[in-house]
C-alpha cells in the first residue's frame, strides 16, 4: 500500500483520453495501467451521462450535499482493510497502490484481476449472461463468503457486476469484490461492534445467492440493454488486448 498523494507518471500525467476503458461504471471509468498489466487506474466520469449521487448524511438536504467521490471513499475503506488484514486481503479484494495524475483527473491505482491466460477477468454478471452455469461458481462464492465473514469485511450487497471471477489454470474460479466496499449505513454501528458486523456480513451472504439465481432465471443482460445503458452493465469493453477503436 502506498500513500494517497498524487504521483506524476514519468514526469507527466498518464494519458487516458485516447484509450478505451475496459470497464464503464455509473460514476467511474477503469483503464489498464500503462506500465503494469497487474494494475488498473480508476477515474471519475466527467460526462453528462454519469450517475450522480450525493454524499450520504442525515442532516443536510440532498440539494446541498457535495457530490460523492467514489475514489476517495474507496481509498479510505481499502486502506483500513489493509491495516487490519494485511496482504491476505489480496485473496478476494484489491490492494490500493496510490493516486496518480491523469489527463482525465486524479486516478486511483488498484490491483487488476486477470485470468490464468492473462486476460482481464469478467464479472459474474457477464458470465451468467453469456451462458455459464451459475452452480460452477458456488465453491468460489462459498470461499469468498468465508473470507468476508472471517475478517468481517463490511460492504454493500454482493452485486453480480461488482464481483470479478478469475478463471485459474486448473479450471477453478476465484471470486473478487472489485466495487461496493464499506458499510452504507448512515450510523455505522456494525463497524464498532464485531458481533453486529458479523450479523451484517451474514445477511449479505444469505441474500446474495438467491439474487444471483433470480438474475440467471431472468435471462441476464441483453445486448439491447447494454446498447441503451449509460454504463457497461458489468460487461468488459475489452479484456486487456489493444482495442482497435476508442469507445464512444
């Protein structure tokens, strides 16, 4: 883990504007790091189609709240987890490697999950939608759940587009959470008392698999939905290969 100070890439900002992000979220774009294929750079979206969310507070009216900064929040949460767990967090969570300056604004550097063949790992949402049997991911989900409960890692709900599935050389799968970190509760008492934290994690685990099954039974994400969405719906634009065209 490195400090959160902005770093200049080889004397100048990292140039991302002409590159295609491999992932497009509601509020952020994800790019491969130009110098390290094992890391990615997340930057906040600046376009008009981005999802707007205000910082959660119980006292200030929504119109006066400052815009929620995913990178600042995620940096804080991942740093706290590392201090508590250490490198073991890399089994299922990304390490935070500091902030860099880019031509799209400050960028957060994190581990990038790749399959054994070197390609960027796909989300559970993409795999289910493209015909993979959900049951083959159950062992990976159980292992992931055991880890989250053991370390009482508080998160938002386990959503399929926030879970990357690494396909390993032996054919098995490893599950990683790549977004949705931290307790969204306005009064985070689950952070203060381990027993309450464990119960919250258990609720996340208990509800997740049923939600995955419901998503599978619905038929998953359609191409039409992707084309008419302002974010990538958990699908990758590319898997680490050099794209031939800039994303629109």
